[in-house]
């Protein structure tokens, strides 16, 4: 028995055919003769996002959904805008490592290592500083300055996915059992009930 794997692309590009009924790991390829420059470009990262929400932050993603030409290339990016003291709440990317660069402002960033250590690693970043969040680890960003902040993140996946911890735990569809969450977080069930209403 032999198994083989070719990690390299087998063609110049594979522009995502979002209309194809074929289900693969990613998207089926569009016929190359129909590919246009617009399949490889995105405009708008210079525009600040609206941070008028309860977290004071907003993400502008640039992944395969915005640029079909990213299909199979294993890369994407995002602009993140933060209001003063805005936070990008704890989340993880199940399919990508993230490297973040601060363009403006001051950010506190951090991640937690996996069990059993659960070590918290954090740093305050200034304009021009870079920080890496390893694939699948819970991490966050918080603006610790008095003005707005902006960062750009590159991710090692065309569709890195995002799981926001609070939304996943307290806002799942169907809700997780409140008594189980109360025991897991060592709080009264009424606290969990209230959080499930919020999320």
C-alpha cells in the first residue's frame, strides 16, 4: 500500500467557482478561460470599519469569499479597526495561523496555550510591531490607547474560519445545557441564563 500527497499547486490558479454543486475541500475550480482580473483583487482596505458596536471593533475580511482567486492558495488577510478601548473578544481560527501587524495605535494582544498548561502569553504592541497567534489557539486583541487603532492580519488559510468563544459557548444554536455550563464555569445557573440571552 502506498499513499502520496503533493502539497504544491497542480496548476497556476484555481479561481473558486461558487456556483458549482461539487463539494470539495475548498471550492471547485472555475474554467480558466473565464477568469478575469477582478477574481484576484479586492478594494476597500483603506476604508475604516464601523466600530459602533458593543465590542468597539470590526473585522474586514479578505478571504476566498471576497477574492475567488485565493482558492487553493492557503492565504488570506483581514483589517481590524478598534475604537478606543475596543476589543476583539477571545476567538480562535481552526484552520490558520495568524500574524498581526499594528498600523496605528497601541494593542494588547495575547493567546492561551493548550491543555494542560493553559499558559497566557501577552504583549502590548505599538505601531509597526508584529505578533503571531498559533493555529487553533484562543487569542484576543484589545486597544489600550485612547484613540482608535488599526491592524492587518495575514492568515495561513484561504478560509481560516473563526470561532468566537463567548458566541460558541453561550450563543449556540441549539443552546448548550445551562446547568452544564453553570457547573463548567462554576457560576449560578441564572448567570448562564442571562449570558445565553445576550448572545
